[in-house]
C-alpha cells in the first residue's frame, strides 16, 4: 500500500522521525502516546 502512495509514506516517515527526535524509539510507546492523546481529545469534546 505504501509503495503506491508516496504522500502517505512521507507523512508516516515524518511522524516516526518526530517520535525518534522526541526520544520515543519503541513503536508500542508511540502507539500508547497516540491513544492517550486521542482519548483526551475525545474526552474534551464530550464536555462541550
């Protein structure tokens, strides 16, 4: 899938680069952080 869509591959590569630069090298930790942020965003929207 990513071989056919260079724009998507580029965005994913940039995201992982940001994780590496921020000190998150473990993919599971990155997924955990994303899940936490999505949960907090959803929680914030439900209070409005």
